[in-house]
């Protein structure tokens, strides 16, 4: 399947599109930021509403041509930028009505087996989403056993991380690990029991490596903070996540920086919380794809959508968010 076709096909399957449109309410003159442009699914639908304006970003170079084509079709209403979440400040606009994040891998990335995201392919270890400093090949062959174990255990929640890391190092001492099939064999050898029902034995290790290579936790945290700075009072931040760590970060952020956050001390006046809260009262509502959507797009099955509404308060940097997830930020900062 060629890349152009993949992009166009993916644009037909933006996850929970109806829910996103209902929450973000695209009407005349509203401003949006689409933080995961991919095949352009959300952006194209929002542009159907008269005089809406969108800034879209994506780190994947294979989205550039489609982004530029959309710019040509809507020269006064759409702009595309090849940047990461953490670089949102470079296109800052503090009067945005809605910011949308659709996390994880796009179909463009999943369907391109040459990129090494899938353990079902026999391709070169890569796993880069774009604008990367390292690849999975670098990590697997250069990182010490201790840090490999930490990455697989913490980012993949893999119970047998220690044995997998040990076997990776043993294998590469004899021969450089270059493709996905070699890594699959090492992981399968390391697992006590091969699970065949729901989760492939390689899933967690591949997820951990992908997250580390792309610094996905770092990008997510700094991305949502930058997005909040761009929102006007009453503006909405919408995040679609696909695994528990992403969802935990978003839930913590929306809950602990909202007006209905519980007081850390009974001596702290409630007014102090409401005066500094970044978001209005957070209802902790989770949206999930319908059965019909899952039938049409099976990759949406694990998706969760949360959203929060920006308060009228002045933006104050949420330092507690960084502190809470410092373990993950420090892990992704390890030099390879």
C-alpha cells in the first residue's frame, strides 16, 4: 500500500469524530489546533464548518504533503506545521477555542511495515514517529541492561522485563540486532508462557520501546500544558488516549488542576483553589467508541476520550504535573 493511499484512507477514520465535533462545537470564526494531523481526518471535518480556522501539527514527515495540499485548498483558514507537541509554543495563539489530541500511532505509521512498529513484520528496527534523535535500533544495541529493564518494565508494564533485557544484551554480544523478527524471537524466548488469546507476548516490550524512542510521555505532558496556555476562557482541550499511562496522565491533569479539586489541607481556603485552577469543574466523564465504530475501525477499540474546559483564571504553570510524572520524564531523558 503506498503512503498517499494510506493517508487518504486514514482520513476516513478519525476516532470518535462525532463526539469530538459535538464537544468542540465548530461554528463560524472558531479557532482550533489539531495536534495529531495524521491523514487530516479531524481537520477536514472541522473545515466543513464555515469560517472555522485551524492550525494543525504533526511530527511525521509523511503527513507534510497532505498538510500542504489542505493549505492550498483553504489558504486563509488552515495552516500546517511539522513540529512536536512540545513545540506548540512556536505557533502560540492565546485565543483558541479547542485543542485536539489523538494519541498513539496513526494508520499511516502502523500500515507502513518498513517503519518497524509492528512485531508482525520482518523489517529494520526503527519505530520513529518523526523528528527523532534515536531509533529502536540504537536503543536495543547500545543501552545498558539496567536501563533497558527500566524502560521495558516502566513504560511497558512488562513483568518479565529483567529477563528480556538480559537476553537482548546476550544476543547482541554475539550479533547486532537489526530487525523486528530477531527482537520477537528474543522476547518469546524470555517469556515464561506464550499468551495467545488477547495480548501478543511482544506487545508490551514493543510499546515500551516506541514510547521511549519518541519520548511520548514527555511530549504529551508538555503538549497539554502548552495547549492549555493557548486556550481562551471557555476553550476546550480534548485528548483521545489508547493506553493506561496516557489516560492516567490526562485524568490527573484535568482533575488536579480543576476548580473541584479536593483541598490538600483543611486549612487552605477553597477560594485559593478556584482562583488558581486552570479548568472549570471537571466531571471525569469518559467517552468510548460505539460498537458500530469499533466494527468499522477495530483500532479504535481501546480509545478513551476526555475533555476539560479552560477557566477564566490566569495561566500558572502546573509544576505538580511535572513532579507527579517525573519518573517517566527522567526515564525518557536517558542518553543512548
